[in-house]
C-alpha cells in the first residue's frame, strides 16, 4: 500500500460516515488510529502508547522523543500521543504513519486498515463519576450507598463481543464484566474502538447476576475507576426496591 492509497483512505474519514469515524492503521504489533468527522477540516492521528504494546516491544525514550519531534503531543485522558492534520495534509499524515510504524515501533508486515464509522458518543455520567470519587476518598458506607444509587440510575456504556457481554477476565472462576461512564474512558481503554451498547444500571446488574458474575469493573483502566464484587451486586439488586429506588422503577 502506497502513501497515496492510505491518504485516500484517510480522506474517507472526512467525506463519509458521521461524527466519529476511525481508521485503524496496523502493521504487525503496532497501530495508529486516525479519527475524523464527516465534513471536518482536519483529522487526528493517535500513536500507540506503550501501555498497549507487548512487553518486549515497549517504546523507549528515543521513540517517544521522535514522536514529539514530529508534532505528537499528550491528549488527556488518552494514553497515546496525538497530532492533528489539516485536510490538505493527508498525504503527509499517511507518509508519517507508515514511517513511524516501521521506524519508531519496528513493526513489520503489510498494512492492515480497519474502518469504524459512527456517531460521537454523547453519554456522560457526572453524578456517577462524582460518586466514584467520593467513595474512593471517604471509603464509608454512606458514600458507597450513594455510588450504588447513582449506578442503578445511570445509562452505562457496556462493551459487547460477538453479540454478548464482553468478558474482561475471571475472579475465582466467575466471569468479570465491565462498563464505562463515557466515551473518553472507553477510548482510554481501547483507542481503536469497541462495540458499545447503552444499558441502564438496574437492568445491567440483574443481567450480571443471571450470568453469576464475579464482579463489574467501572471504567477499567480509567483515571476514575472501581470494581463492584458479586456481593455488592446482590445487595444492589435486593435493596433496589426499598433503599435504592431510582427513577426508572
């Protein structure tokens, strides 16, 4: 694939789809994610952070400095460095993406392109995020009950895989699931994008108990995160009609 071909693929992010279009540019173990919106004047190119790379292929200081010298900069809360390119500079973006994957990351093989066209995720949960922070700071029963109430009333972003809830791991033989409060936390976990579905907290808790879940991760890998264990999920479900009544009851 030539830089011209890749530039044409990048152009599609600005001409097709909707408000959150992504192109994963992968070579071997490393990848970059280009993001744009239909009708936009520029796109963003995010380089793979060491966090997502195999242990024996982490970026060294020299590699990070090379990215910075080419205009890539931090973009919190995301882990990877990011640079913006104007519509007129897509050929340059394509050339740099391929050069960096080979030179900085030492990646080998053919380029693989994966498109994901969609809408920007509008879901936010400021009350739930605040409750998570309060629980982490106070570690007392009132703050934890406030967290339970906020979660039961929240609309959460839940990752699916092959049409079912995505399993994040196991806890003493029981499945561990996850959810996100907003799109930024989901992107921090997986910049390439996920199959996210919006579920209300109450029905999600019941569904997890039906699956005999060991725990629920809140914003796994996020700057504000937590974990609710099975006994807490059971308490939320059993007390929901009394102590934790929410608007959708």
